[in-house]
C-alpha cells in the first residue's frame, strides 16, 4: 500500500527585497534602495499576498516566521509590527513561535531593537561575514568590525538572547589564522547560534564575473573548515547542519523545518514556498514575481505568482535528500514516506550505493550521512537524481 502524503510543520517566509548596496557575492533577490523606500505600500502588498495564498494552508499552525532579504532591518519596527499583527489575525501562530529578522550591522540604529522585540521578533540573525576590516571591504560590506560588535551588543542590551552570527570563510586574502580570529571575536559576543559557511562564487554575481584575487584553494578551504569546526565544538556550538552550529536547545527552528522537508508559505517579491496538499496528495512549489515594482503592482492577485510547480513523485526523492542530507541527524525512513508519499523501497538502490561508498550509515529506521558523506554532500545527493 502506497504511504499517504501527510502535511509536515508549516513556516512562513517573508521577503523584504531592498538593501543599501548589493554585495558582489550575493545571488539573492536583493535590490539597492534608491530614494525613499515604499515601506507602507510594500507591507500592504505583503498582507494582500498572504490573503491570496491563505486557501493553501487553511487551519494549519505556523511554527516559525523568517524575515529575509535584502536587508529586513531597513524596515522600521512599526512595519514589521503591522505585518505580524495582520499575519497572526489570519493564521494560527504556535505559542512561542520563533520569529527571526535578518539584520545588517550597517543598518542597526540605537533604540530599534527594543521596538522589534515589542513587535514580536524574538530572534535576530546578523550578517557579520567577518570581523576583519580588510575582508569586509573586499566583500563590499557597508559595516566595519566595530559596528558589527556594537550592533550585537545593542541587541543584547535590548533583551535579545537568541542571536545568530553569519560568518564566511575562504575569503579573498584570508588565512587560517584570520578565520580563527573571526570565530574568537564571535565567541566573545556569546551568540546562541553561528552560521559558518564557505564563500562560493555564485552565477550572475559580480564575483563570478570578476573573481577576486587570493581566495584559498580547495585544500586551504578544507583546512580552515576542519580547524573552525573543532573550535566551534570546543566552545559549545554543536554542528547540526553543513553550515549551522548552535548551543544546546538553540537550533534555528525555521531552517530546521526547511531541511526536514517541511512546508513554508513564501510571501514577498521573489519568495518561494513549498506546500503539501494533503487532500490532493500533491506537493506544490510556488514563487512570486522577483522585481519589487512588478510585485507591488500585482500582489494579492494571481498575476503576482511567478510560477507554480507540482512536484512529480519521480522528483521527490532528490528534493527530499537535497534538504535532509544537509543535517547531521539525517532522516528517518518513515519520515521519507510521509513527506514524499513514496515507499522506502523507492530509494533502496541509492541507499545501498551510499552505504557501499561509506557516505551513509543506517541504524534501524534512521539514515545519516557519515563524516565522509558530509564532506561530499553534493555527491551523496546526486545519487537520488531522477533518471
């Protein structure tokens, strides 16, 4: 009997597309703000967009909210507050739902953090990237290391204790000692969570077109990664995903839901969503128009939808593994069945190949990537590509 496709936990992603300056490595849907930004009109568009998508998630509980960008902290707190009030009036929020706001230290203003907290934000994610001023300059960041430290301390003074610091490594001109120094500066701030990820040259970015000099080679990047992973562990940060490390009990619930192949409603310019339609035994991916001007003109109507894609059963194993194999915990075979509506036998040949290569290990119902498998995540995931 074919397993039933059951609805996993639901999150809400809200995209705020503007930033002060587009970073040369960034491939997100972000747009340099020119002149006064239309905060009021954009929040009204977000609410209309949410209204339009509500039939997809009637009766379901939202477990986390994430404001991503762009630079969400460009939006004054009263606009974040207005959206959250509108969203909680239309959706059932779980008690204590994690609500994250991405913030750029270069846009943090004294006094704002208290107001974000009053609006309901209970987690902040700081795009620090490095505490080395030379590296920050080469990355095109608008803040320096002093501003980064000051912004984090302001947030802590405002009562935030659930903070993530984003740090990148294998930066132009960066040595292993410099990467270690970045972490030591982060540890001094005692965040609950650290995202530590390698700089990659993404297509359609300035860095892809004109690669900067001095990026460590593959072996150099691996040396930095290994050394920094050990340092993070020494300081009590437990790795739970390829690039994510957290104190006990402080894993990012929103991102965990992505990686466990959970559902998420995507609201805002260029936002992507994934919704399991239990009654139809189908999985829908929906994304919105990318350009803010076009999105603003169409939000709340079908014209704002950039596309709808039904995930055919043949593609579900690859999609599922693309997410869950990033996790140290791996996945359970019963979860695979309920999230994809497929029998575990559908992936048995690929699993056997993964065991044979030393990339995967199985303990009862649970399958996990080995340490070797975590080093070659892309190769492991590629086993599940549809033929």
